[in-house]
C-alpha cells in the first residue's frame, strides 16, 4: 500500500468533508502534495483535480513541491516583520530564483514562510534545516544560504 | 403564496421563494449582475446587483436575497449607484485595458457596465493583473489577465458540462481561474465545448483564431480554397447581424462566401445526410448482428472527448461514423480532389461551425490521412461575422446565391442536425426506410424535439421496437450513462450533444444569445423541414449519386477508409 492509500483508507470514500484532513495527513507524511497524490485523492473521493487544487491553493499551509536538500524557513511573524523580514524574503527569493513555497530546480533549496517561530528577540529570524539564524539582513541572507550550498556538496 | 413588496415606492406583487432580482426583472426594472446565472444557486460574490433596503439602510444583493412581505427597496438610490460604480472601478483598476486589441471589444459586459455607470475617469489605480496566456488548447484561449472572477465559467463547466476542469485557484488578490497544477488546458479534461466562452463577460475566454491561415491560403494562387458550413449556421447568424432571430440566410451566406473568394462552397448538411446513410446502416447492422448496443452518436467532438476521458467503457458504443465536418473534409480531399484534378495538399479546406470543439476535432490525428488534415481551418459563427467584415462584404446589399453542386444539395433531415434530436430524427427516417422499404407516413417525431435536456421514446419499425434517447448538455448525458452503467437496458440508440439545445446553442455561436433567440433558431430548422420537399437523407439526389459514382454502398470499403474511425481512451488530468 502506498502512503497515500494508507491515509485514504482511514476515511470513507466519496465526498468533500474529509478533503482538508486528508491533504494535511498526506503533506505530513510526504512533505508536500504531489500531483500524483492529488489525483489519487480525487479518484478516491470522486472530486475533480481542479477542485482539489483550488482548495489546496486556498490555504497557505500546502506546498506542491518537495522540500529541497536545504529547507529555509523565513519567519513572517510580527516582530520579524517590523524589523524587515519582507525585504529579507524578497532578497532570498531573488537570490535563489524561486518563490516561497517552491523548490529550486536543482533541488538544493526550498523556501517556506512561517508564522512566529518564538525567537522574536533575535528578529528577523530564519531557520535552515532546523538551525536558527538571528538578525538576518538583506545582505547576510545570501551568505547564509550560500554556506549551506557548499556544505551540501 | 403572494404578497406585496415596495420597490422604488411602487407596490409590486411577489411570491414566496422569489428573489428580489426576479421580482424586479418581472417588472421591467433592470439591475446589473455579474456573477448571477439563471437557475443556479446564487453566490452573492460580485455585489454588482446590490439594492438598498429602505428600512435598515443596508445594501443587499438582490440576486440572492429572497423577497419578503413588507420590504421596501430602492434600486437606484445614490448609495446604490455609487457602490456599483465603485465595484466596476475596482474591477477596472487591475484590468489590462486592452479593449482596442480585444476580441470582445464592443461586446463586453465590463465595457457596458462602465458606460452604464458613467465611469469616466480612473479614480482607483491598482497593479495590473499578471498571468500567462494559455494558448495550449486547440479550441480555447484563456487570458486570465482579463478575468474579473465572476465564476460563471466554473459553474458552467462543472454543472452544465459535468467536466470541471477549471476552478478558482489561490486566494485573495492572487485568485485566478485556472486548471489543476496550472497546466495547459490541453492536458486537462476540457472537452473544448466553448460553453465557458459563451458565459464569459469579458475577453478572458475566447476561441483559437484561424484567420491568418485562411487569409494566407486565399492569397496563395496554388491553393484551391473551399468552405463548408454547418447546418445551424444559416439560422444562427441573424443575431450577429442584428436582424430578427431565426431568419435563414442561406443564399446570402453563399453569395458572401463567394465574395470573400472561396472557390467552392459546400454545405455540411449534405455530409450530415451522408452521416445518416452510414450511421443508420451501422445501427441496423449492429442490431441484426448482435453488435454493441446502445449505439451512441459520435458527431459531437465535445461528447467524443468526454467519452475518451470519462466514459472509455462506452467507446465501443460510439458510432464509428465521422462527424459531418470530417466526412465532408474527407470527401473533399479524395473524391472532389480527383474530379478537379487536384492533389489533396493543393486544397485548403475551411469549415464554418457553431462550435469551438470542431477546431479540436479538425486537428485530431484520426482526421488526417498521410499527414494531411481533412479540414485545415475552422471558423465559428462569431468569427465568420468578423471575417466577412475583414473582406468588406456588405451582408445587407447582396443577392442570394445557390450552394455549389455536387456535394452541396441537402435534405431537410441533414439540416435538422443543428438542433438536439435532429440526428436521431434523421436517422430514424432513413433506418425506417432501410428496414421496411417504405417511407414513414409522418416524418416528424415531436417527442424528441425541443430543449428538454433528455428525451426518450420507443419507436416501432415493423415490429422492431427501438428505444431511443436524446440528451443535450453533457451533465445530462452523464446521468444517462450512469443509469446504463447500473443496468438500464431499454435504449438501443442514443444521440448525445454536449451543448444545451444542440449545436444551435453551440460554444461558437453569438455571445449573449437569449432563450427566445435559441427557440427561434430551432423553429427555423423545423420550418425548413416542414416546407421543403426532400425530407430524408436517402432521397438526396446528390447522396445517391455519390454512392453510385464513388462510395458504392454504406459501410462499404470506401466508406470505411474515408468516413469511419475509432477512438481511444485518453489520459488527462481530471
Ligand atoms: S470549453 Fe467546455 S469543458 Fe472546456 S473549460 Fe470551457 S466549459 Fe469547460
Ligand atoms: S474567465 Fe470569464 S467567466 Fe470565467 S471567471 Fe473570469 S471573467 Fe468570469
Ligand atoms: S453540441 Fe454541437 S456545438 Fe456543442 S460541442 Fe457538440 S458539436 Fe459542438
Ligand atoms: S516574529 Fe519572527 S520569531 Fe517571532
Ligand atoms: S450578481 Fe448578485 S452578487 Fe453578483
């Protein structure tokens, strides 16, 4: 049984009621919602793929690409926002040439936007593969991620 | 239960369950709407239809609010008008403002509303919508930048066509109408019916245009450019020309097409007759030889694609006959080519169709022989009007002319193809004759005429009882197919047309066609059937001649090579 089938069998077939919990479980298990799993959910619940995609893109929590080797979480909580996290995010997106929610072509980096990660004193904060980086600036962000690039190789 | 409500200080009768909008419309009060669709559950999304509740001072959406006893409503108070105007200004604030280059210029609800609400300056400036043009489909072009998110296309695609290949994607100011995974429409389950185009208020949904190819061919001295037009075209152009609906402009159309420079004019109603010869023979063959039943018509490319995607188990039930467009195309590039001493590639074959799906059909692999398409370009009814303008044809000062012959004469049975039930009626007439050797006493079969989404009757031919069903609107077909899946077995022959009402309501027709206009088109076809003499395909002298000179007999060797095909299951995102 595939992971997706495993999740699906916990829920009754056909109907929209359990769509969100199912998508959440699949995302937790696989890290993202693949095209394949969305189609499989659609067949199981008898919901067109466009509808599921519509629902899933409505919520920020779902991503449609697997994480990169290095996963960068950018805090967009209030404290970080006040201290310039939006510029940090912009710079990061420019530098990696992908948007939040996406993964670079080479699979090295993915960006995720998260709510307050409880380190407001260090704002703006980013977290790469679980490691925190404090007081990030539009300049330092590039150096930080580049370190990981070299480390991965 | 009736009661009165007060609208603009006039007392009006309303009944329970009616919306305020319905009461207003019944009484000649017009309030603009955008997201509202007749007979659909209101979403209240656009707020264009707001009116003022005089008692509470609140603005309420008239399309979704039920009329209540004692209500007092103002439809055009300053607040209401200002609020509507703001909505339009907001919609315009991120709109591309491409009107001069837009197919829907002068036929756009957004333009109309901004005129109606007297928007004369740009008060709100927003960031323009940015989204990719989707040119992937052979039939439909999607330009999400022009979309105002009214949601009508989503409704029609899901509820009327049962396809649901597009939906609202993302949220808030990032919302767009799109396909699953943002893929091109060509990889989705879209059946190319064009019904979404018919309801789109703006130029966000249009058809794939073939003008350039046709113009090039017309200017190429080495090409013989021929044209055919579908049965419904001559009775559905009136609205495009602004004349009384239901007028048959047959002769004028012939003359106009000659003025444009087409070398030869064919009538697809002739090949509809040909389809009937083949299809009725196939039906009888299936019945007599234990073939797969029910047999289902296959002249609607919207339905064919639907079957390939959603009902592949019914593909053996599909008649192997090509559609009239494709039969005509095949005959043109074979028999006609030989007669005229031309190679197939020297002919450029255009068809005028009420249908966007025909554009897809024309480029299907099954419809080419040795790499040459039987039909090279397709114009919709809407496009035809523009095309004629491009060539300066004045439709009002032109004398009717006859279609070219041979391969142009039609029976009225072929003409009936334009309306739901028409293929069935034509097939019954010829099948009856093949089985009994006699003509029917009464040709008309009223029970399968009209706009009903599903019509079913039993026909008795010499003791052979035939259950026939006619459905239009893909969603209605879905219900019938489900019943058959569950064991329904009292039908042997089914006609399926994807579009509501059949091709007179096709996705390539005049935008903004009303129910009355549709009815007028249908009646025009019935009138032709009543007044003309040759009412059966097998009596069409040019059909008889074609079989004598070229095809031999229905289902014969030549027919199989040119007029029949098979379809296969199709993998799409669905
Ligand atoms: S053409 Fe028909 S099937 Fe395709 S998106 Fe439009 S309504 Fe849906
Ligand atoms: S594409 Fe057209 S019909 Fe569909 S939501 Fe946009 S404006 Fe409305
Ligand atoms: S019903 Fe007619 S107009 Fe509509 S998709 Fe089918 S062939 Fe085209
Ligand atoms: S807001 Fe960023 S860590 Fe709290
Ligand atoms: S038409 Fe009433 S809310 Fe859109």
